[in-house]
C-alpha cells in the first residue's frame, strides 16, 4: 500500500469512529482524563501539520496559527497550550471548522507524499500514523465515558458484535463494539507453566515500534505459571459478593484510600439495578454478561482481586515471554511492573523526545491490546502505561503464580 493510501485509511478511521456522534457529543469533557472528541480530531491533524508539513513541505501555509495553542497536548518544546482541564471549554473552533482543518491538512499531506521521503521524514510519518491510532483508541474510550456518564445512558451504537477470538485472529473491530465471547472460550482457567531461564525482552524487528520498546535485553525469570484466560465478570462478581470492596486486607494502603475517598464499590460502568448488576456498554445499559472478560478496572482493583484469589499479577516480562501461549488482545492487562526505561534508553532530541520518556514515573505497565485498539496497532512488546487509579480504558487482568 502506498504511503498516501495508508495515510488516508488511518485518517478516515478516526472520522468513522465519530460518525455516530451528535454535534454536542464532540465538545464534552467530564473529567481531566477524557478529552472532547473534536479535540482528538484537531490534535492528530496538528501533529502532521506541526511535525511534517511545517518543517519539510516547502511553502506550506499554516491553516490557523492559533491552533498551535489549541491543539498542542504536552509538548513543552512547541510552546504554550490550553491546559488539559480546559479542553472542554473550547466551544470554538467548532466541529465543522475542525473537519475543514482536517481536509486542508490531508490535501497538503497527499501532495507532500507524492514525492520520495528522506528516511527521517518517513520515520516521523509512521510515528504520526501510530500516534493517530493511539488517539483512535482514546477517542472510543473517551466517547464511552462521555455517553456512559450521561444519566440517560445513550447508546453509541445499537448493535453488539459477535467476537470469539484473541489477538492471533486479528479481531480488533474498531468502533463496532461491545463484543461478546462464547462460554467455552472463557470457562477454562488453566495455568500455563513457563520454565525458569534467561529470556530476551524488547522489540527486535525492523518495522515501527515506540522508543520505550527498544533496548532489547536479557532478563532471568524464575519458573512461573500464568492463566490462559483473563478474569471474567463472573469470577470478579465472586470477589464483590465476598465483600472484596469492604475488606482492607486485599488492598494496598493507597488503593484502600482511593476506594474510600471515591466511594468505589464495583468496576467502572457497573450499576446495581433492582439487585441485578448492569453495565454501560457502547450499545447502552445491559445486564453484566458473566462470561465476558472483566473490564474497566484500576490497577488497585486488579491487585486486590489477585490477592483475594491468593495469586498475583504477572510482571511485564513474564507477560511478554508467555504471550505466545495464550490469546491476547481483548483487554489491556495490568502488570506488576513499574513503567521504567529499558537498558540504554535515550530520549530523541526535540519535541519527539517528549513522547514517552518523560512519563516514566509513578505509572504501571499494561500489556496486550484491547477491543478498542485499531487493527495493526498491537504487538507483544507494546508497553502501554497508566496511573494506578485509572480505569476508563478497556483494562482487565490475568493471574499468575
């Protein structure tokens, strides 16, 4: 596929995710972690304009000089920006104007891509592709939060899509969510034994990867076992019914404080309706499907459940070594590993160096992918990372011992 075709395919997918939205949905920002959908559309466009067109396309005219302030996310190198909490206050530029901005930059990018690219620019282009795919996942999870915290529980889409596979079958369906799982797929909780030994960790291929995956190195792992399946809603409900959210013994002190201060009694989007647990899905409020993998939990909850089950979470190294022995890609999986640099990690110069390195503190690594992850945007070395209390992403857990 030509670079221009790949570019347009990725850009179109972002807009397809937004097709079911009403205009008002584009503007809402319920919490700091959730950005308005129109901001995602503008920010991903700003990325190509700022890092490719402005420095490398001769004679390029910036669409609107104010957009650098509006759509810069966290790049200190680039200059001042609207603070993250205020993105929802931006009634202007309007949705139509942002789509015009996208069309303008896309037309300029297609002209730019007609010519051969230096290796450095092609590298930036692929970073831009993957950056937009990251925001496609954020778009979907942010839309779910926006609609799922509307007291009317409006559906993003009415249909639910059958889904019976894992990562190997390339079943990332993008915006066609939520997904259902067959009972026989999930009922087995067999543990896969992994022998002790030295293992290679990190990306070793020649295709795109993020800089936090580089620095392939050896780690020694003692013998361990890891579950072939994710923890299901039914299994987690046993934890809830046993008083798991009322017993401090299962929780880190920080997690227990988070639970009490935020009055947490169940995973995000769970609601007890006439003594029956329901959950908000992208198809609206539904009874909790007991056989489906648990989702929308924090690291604190993942740790507490593992403690209650007398097991533990895998480290990110154990997960990577064992990944070929189970299906993955349904949920981002919390690990017991802190988000730290691999040996030899170094930040790139300039704004691109701000992409990953400066976030390597006070965060936990998640491995795998989720049903919101765009097709072609996952690999077993991918290192996602979030603060321990966050759970608006499609997060789940797998047990180890």
